[in-house]
């Protein structure tokens, strides 16, 4: 974002970005650190991260309702479809190392 877009934000506009920092800050820091410690070499990756930013309809960890399970399955399918190349590479690496 640019300064001009956010310079007049109040607490309502800053609440979501601040919550993102609080809840995702540790995960993002670890992601950065692992990318530095395990860089890709010779077209081979050593670190993969499969994650989404949105858990819908519920982000409550123990929500076992039918609706939430279906939503999680759909979300998993989306991750598989959008990160297919990385998943294939990882599976190949794992099968080569067995």
C-alpha cells in the first residue's frame, strides 16, 4: 500500500492489518528464516509452504460442523490446484529419497 492510501486511516482500518501482524507474524518470520536457511539450489527447492490466508466459514480450530468440513475440503482442493507444481516437486523429492 502507498502512504497516500492509508495516511488517514483510523482504528477501524488499522484493526485488520494489526491483527494479521499479531497472528501471522511468527509464521511469516519462520517462513522468511527457512527460505534463507534452505534456499533453492540447482532448480531444487528444499523448503515448501502450503498455506492459505482464509479459513471460511469458520476459523475456529475445533469446528467439526458439516459446513466447515466441506469448506476445509474445498480449501484443500484449491491449494492443491494452485500449488500443483510445488506438490509434484515435493512428491518427486520424497520418492527419490526412499
